[in-house]
């Protein structure tokens, strides 16, 4: 780890090699989440190798710099980022006042409560915006979200959130099969007892990221600042469900989304656990109202039901302290069709990796299996080597290992997509706006219902 105690006392720190001529420049503002660093896990020809960073001097900036340094000094395929670091207690104002000859891309991660205000200010100043989820954590900020999307569209700017899970090969295969009538049939609307779609998501508080133990800021545990689980990581399954059910469709959350129920529960965090993951000696005043007998009630588990275009969806979003050895975060989802159920399972056949299964409805076994073999033959052009292995009345869709990349690598895939929108903002599909609004309406309203 770099010795940051001395070098970060400077107002500007410079690391790395000289930049290319006038490409787009990343501007990282107050990086409060490791997602900011994962965007820089590799180099991009579209970007200047020098990155401007505006942040208060403190442990979160130190963590960001350390991770970039590790990328720059790794043995295999090292990056060559240069960092121009400007430290102050007014990072947004300093960033907006800075001059630049070329296009700039503002990167925001963490700091969820104030994120939408920072994004609006950046768009008003003419910067493109690439921000991690969530953009908003409170339903009352839906008008600000619409304002940000309007600003980007009217000024020819790209504004995008980082939906990495769309780039996971298993979610792509599941989406393809759900939208093949010969295999899936049509989506069953379902009800509360038998939802048309059920999804289950688990994240862990203690984990390693890019090979380094993750240090959580104390404000991570303040749900008024960071958001409950549904408002934060829950945006991923909400996005995947609508992206799978209605590909490229124009959604209108006013008409297409019907919230049914929402509840939440707390994970118990001891003072010892809190200190282990944050480095803090005690709980901060911001969470004092949720501390009882020395234990923090961290309200990060959410359970919701809603309808999207008449499809009954049930979603559980949970946090746990730490994954068991050999395991990790979980995403499972089942889409019920008239001919089959297309499932994503995470712990199948003794392997803790996501796997896709096709479970035919009674009486449709031979028809579905034959259609599945034909479908996978067609999908060979995209994923050579896909094959169905039948067992016990269902089929496991085996996906070659070469198509499986880790969660961290999906950030680069999102970034490359985003750079196309920076070059031509009009190339962003029109349906992305409706997806964005529907996603954040579900995630924020679900939390609001739980609190009532």
C-alpha cells in the first residue's frame, strides 16, 4: 500500500504517464465507493490517461488512490493512469470551476443522497455523467431524475448509470430464452402466491474487491444517506427484470408500474463488526437512533411485490455479513412461462456460479426440449459451445467458461458502451429513459411503502 500520509498533504498529486492529445477526460468527484476505481481497471483509447480527481483529504480518497496504484503496478497488463488530485472540502465547486480544453466525463460513486444534485450541477455545466447506482434513494427526487435526463437530452450529453449485470452472460442467455416463444411460451401474469417473476438478491458487507479487503465508510450504514438495500443494490434486479420481460420497450412508470407491498428488516451489526469493516471506534451520531444495546439495526433487507404491465413480480433484496468460503454475492431469478420456467440458479451442481435452467411445464417436455436444442443451435453465433444437458425433467444450459467474466470486468464493458454515447448522445436508445424512470420508481417507492 502507498504511504499516503505524506503525499496527500499536497493539494495536487500527479502520478503516471503523459496524456494523449485532447480525448475525453475522466473527472472523479469525491469517490465514496469502490465502483469509481473499477472503471479504471483497464485503459481506454477514448480517454485521456490523466484523470482529474476532486475530493476531501481523507481515507476514501486514500483508498481510491491505493487501488489505482495497484492497477498501475500489477505484473500483468498494468494500467498507466495519471492522477491530478485536488483536495478540498468543496470538491464539486472546485470541479465545476476547473477549465478543460476537451469533453469531460464526471464520475460519481457513493454519496447517494446528494448524488442527483451533483449530477444536475455537472450536466448544467456541460459535462457528461457516468454514475453508479443509485441515482436517487427517495421517491420525492423522481422530478430531479427526470430533470437530469431532460438536461442530458436537450444539451446532447450522455448520462448513464452503471448496470453491470446486463453484461453477465447468464442474464443474457436467460433473457434470450424468455423471449423465445417456442421455448418459453408467453409470460404468466401470476399472483402473490405464484408470481410471474421471482428474484432473490444477496450482497455481503465484508468482502474483497480487486484483491483488497473492502473498507466501508461509516455513512454506508446510514440508510438516510446511502439508502436501504432495495434503493441501492436492488436497482440491479429491478433493471434485469424489466430488461428481460420487455426488451427495448418504451415503459411509462405512471401507467405500467403498480406497487403492491413493501416491507423491510434489519441486519444486526455489533460494535466489533462495525469497527472491523469501517475502522471506526464507535457508531457515529448519524446512526445513533438505530443503535440498541450496542447493536446497530441496519435496515438493508427489503421485500417487495409489484406489477409491471400486469406481470406480478416478487423481489427479495438482502444483505448478510460475510459470504461463506468459496461463495459470494447471489442473484437468482425465475420467469414463469406457459411452456416452461427459465431459472437462474447460483448454487447448482455444487458450483457457486450462476447457471441457467429450463424447466418445462407438465405436458410440454418434449416440445420444449426440442425447441431448446434448436434455439441453442441458433445462439451458437453469439455463444459458440452452448448446449443443453437434460436431467430429472429439466435442462441445464451449459455456458463455456470463456464467456464468463467476473463482476469487476463488467465495469469496463459498461464504460465502452457509454463512450459510444459520449461520441453521439443520440445513439442512446430511447427506451433507456423509460427503463431508468421505472427502475427508480420501483426501488424508491418500495422503500417508502416499507417505512409506512
